[in-house]
C-alpha cells in the first residue's frame, strides 16, 4: 500500500509581489480605523487590563438582548425550514412589513417597488454609492461622519467634505453645503449622527432638501444628471425622549425630493440586532431596481430566517413600541452617566467637554490636551492622546480621524452599547479627585 506523504505548509511567496498584482482599488483601500482600534482593545481586555470599551458601535447582548418575540420568530423560522435563498430584493412579507412600518412610524407611503432588503445597512449604503456615482463623481458630506470617505475612495470618486462644528452639534447646515452642491453627484446625510448621536434639525433638513429640488430643476433644464441624497436613518428609532426636537422622515418635510432620495434603515440598531444583518433601502422604484440588480450580483442578502422573523415582529406595533422605549431608556442612562461624569470633570478644571447626544448610542468627547503633556509625557496628536486615555484612565475611545476629520482635534467618539453603567462609573474618576488629577494633570506644552 502506497504511503501518502503528509502535506507541508503552503508557500505563497513575497506578499509585496502579490499585492502589486491586485487591483488599484484593493491596493489603495484603507482598513477601518474603528475596527482596528476595537481589535486592539479586545486584546488588552483578554490580557486582563481593566478598561471601559467605548470603541465599537455594537450591543452587548448581556445588556441589550434582542426582543424576545423576535428571537422566538427566528427559532420558529429555522424549525420551519426557512433556510434557502431569499429573493434578491427580500421576501415579500418583509418588504410589505417595511412599507407598513414606515407608513405607521413616519407617515410616508412607499410602494413595494421602493423597498429593497439587504444584509444590514452597509450593503445598502455601498450599493447606493456604486449605483449613484461614476468614477470621478463627487460626494458631498460633512465630517465627522461614518465611512463616507471610505466608500468614496472605493468607487473612485472625489470627496467634498465640509466640517460640521461642535457649536452646531456636528450637523451640517445648508450654508455649509450650498457652495459645493452644484458639483456633487451624491449628498450624504445621517441623523441621528454617527459618531455624534445628534439630530439634524428639521428646519435644516428641510432647507437642504429644498435646495436639492431646486438644484435638480436647474440640472434638468441643462441636461445634467441629478444630485441624489443618501439619508442614513439607521439610528432613527433611537431618539431620547427629552430632546425637545422633532425627528421627521425627510419626505415628511419635502415630498418633492422623493425621486432623488435613498433612505437606509434596518434592525441592527433599532432592535439591537447588529449580528442578524437585516436592513433595507427605500427610494424611487427606478433607483431601487438597479440597486436590486447590484445586490443580486453581490449576494449580500439578509438571511431568510431573520427576514421571516423581522416581517412578523415589525407588524407587532405594541411590541415594537415597548422595545423602543426600553432600549432608549437603557441607552439614555448610559449616555447621561458619561455626560454627567465629564461635565463634573470639566467643573473640576479639567480640559474636557462633551456634546450631549439626542439619540443613537454615542457621546462626542473633546479633550484639549493635544500639543500638551500628561504627567510630563508629550501628547503630539490624537493617537497619542487616545493611548494616554486608554492606559491612564482605562478609557477606550475612537478619534474623529476615523470619521473623516483630518486634524488632531482632540475629539473622540464614545459608544455605550457594550458597557454597563457600572463600567462607566468605574472608569470615570470624578468621585476620586486625587486619582483624577494624577492621571489627567496637564504639564507644559510639548515641544
């Protein structure tokens, strides 16, 4: 009997030689800063370092389990054999349920041809970039914002980024966008915002969409392609009850913008189901049809059992309302604990500030220590400050550079979905002033 030689390890050659043969897009593509930081933080946690992980916009199911009714429906769907391919635009009951949900929650009535089901929000957003932009086209967006810069690079577009200031809660105004609107093929908006958790005020949104309608009327008279609007509503149900500001659907304000508006939403944040991968895009049927074809090639479809379960749960209006109340209460407790803690530190004379969120799961924290020092250690940039916060205060955060802000601003995103209130209170040194000052004391300016 012949002896089979045990296989040896494979040889792949020099990585540089292989990389040089990849596509231009692959060679230039940047990995996610957020995911890289989150991975490093998890390694520190696994090594036993005590810290408060506020890096990744995810939910820890110990604190934020999905609704029990949704879990039961997923289990039932699996047992019923709902495990084959779904249609490329989503199963009919879910598309119907999404249209009903939008009508019930927002008073906007979409036809079924306007609804596309995707594996969470990311594929829908990427499909919009791919289907609405050509190589060399420009995307207009404000910073800080999530992933717009990455997607523009991946489709070979041009970036038209405007800075949204803390004084306006990091949301853009028409005044910010108007000078660049004529040059844009795609305008990207998000409310509540990622990384800020702040709401785009209804009046600002109305002004912006009205300007888009006017711009497209001018373009039509000149035979130019229209500017489309991508509106990220993924955090739209996570609104704190006491913000004192309405958060309407864009088409409630300017229904005339319907031909050019693509809205992305889903259950990742609304139902704490980040790993279930059920999202949707809504828009003009002619646009959604092409996005459907794109998704058919990519195959980024939501799993069929989760689609079946989501269809049933979206139609259960009392259960949806009950979960919405409970998740916003739990998030609000954490957001408030963070903000109160940093406000106490500021009152104690430390160079910190936070923009109180109005929704989502994020707090924007500003630490004015760049170009200074902590305990004699120079802090030349945001990365050094991030590491100092991590090692000195056990605070794991993501700098605004991960959201398209180029300068070392001292601003960070803090995400509260994977921590308890006790984790936050243990990290915040407000109750121990001596420890606070020894960790955060500011020395002379760094050379």
